[in-house]
């Protein structure tokens, strides 16, 4: 199986969206979501998914890249990046 664990967390400026989860738990809520998903299903592939991240010159693209890079460097179990194109 595979799961989209993080979805549309980066805003158009490249920063994490200040949604209610972010406000309550802070910027590492995504890390914890991936760790919890991995604990629940260790064999599953886990993805971060977002839109408007296909152009490297956009702040949102850079923000998504930096998020995934930080997750990988922190040892968070993330296996891929999904590009929404609908």
C-alpha cells in the first residue's frame, strides 16, 4: 500500500500553512504524522502531495523541496513526492 500522509502543507510563499494543526502542534506536525503512519503500517510507502510545485522557480516549489529535504535529513520515513495535476 501507499498513503498520502502530508497534503498541501506549503503555501504559495513557500512556508508551511498556518492551519489549525500547525497552530496547535507546531511545524513538526508533519514529521509526527509520517512517523505515526509508518508505525501503523511499516510496509506502506508514504508520500507528501501538493499542487503548483512543478516549476523550480516558484517559492512554493522551493518550500515543498525544503520540507521533503528536512524530513529526509531528519530520518522521517517518507518515500516520495506527489505532484497534483488535476
